[in-house]
């Protein structure tokens, strides 16, 4: 989700970026600031360690981190996430991940 030049990414977005998917690459490369939630960073490190090329993948993950702002998940973000997820459960559960990114953006910049 891009807001005011900021883009919060999830694990799937970073993987798609590494795979060179044009739409994702364009979106990430056009962001002024990339927000990388600490949970996403952890998932990427785990995936790297669990892969057939752990050193290469960890290096790529750390390179992506160097171009991003690491965002801690605090009480405010966790509370907003829980509220939004409950709301979405009643509506369309498939939108949960997108709204999670929106929650991070809203929490970081409010």
C-alpha cells in the first residue's frame, strides 16, 4: 500500500520483487520510502535459512533491508490490526493482508 511516497511491503511483495515481477518491481522502485515490518523481515530470514541457497538469499534480504525502513510492531499497530482483521472477517477475509499493510502505514504516520 503506497501512501504519501511510503510503501509498506509484505513477504509476498518482497519475494515477487526478487522474482522480477514487473508490476511489483515498478511499485517498489517508485516508492520514496519502503517500510519493511519486522515480522516480514523475520519471515524472509527464515525463508532464506530454509532455502537451497541460504547465503545468497540472506544477502538479498539484507540488501533489501538496507534500502528500507524497518518498522517495529508495537501495541498501537497490533491493536489496529486486530480491529481491522475483525472487521474484515465480517466482510471479505481475502483483503486481510492488504489492510494489514494499510494499518502499518496509518500507525507509522499518525
